[in-house]
């Protein structure tokens, strides 16, 4: 492989790593927020409600990333 092709692959892998890093940071932070009754965001509610809230929060994060990523891309090309 040529050096230019190798540099482009490094850039692609860096973008993939940063994208996966954002998801891997939000998931562990959401678990104590939704499931800890004393220190969490939801003080009362059943386990099913907490699990539903957790799922909605993960879904909202994914949808937000889907719609905001092109906007941030357009801003970065500025």
C-alpha cells in the first residue's frame, strides 16, 4: 500500500474510534442514573419503568447522533 492510502485509512479508523468512544462513554453513565434509586435521576418507579427510560435514553442518543452528525460535519468544513 502507498503512504497516501495508509494515511487515509488511519483517518477513517480514527473517526470510527471516536464515534464508538462516544457511545461507549454514554452507556455506562446511564446505568447508575436510571437504576440507582438513591442517587439516580429517577427516585421512584418500577424496574420496568426504569428499563424503559434507559431504552428511550439510548434511542434518543442514537437518533440525536444520526441527525446532528451531518450538521457538525458541515460546520467543520466551514
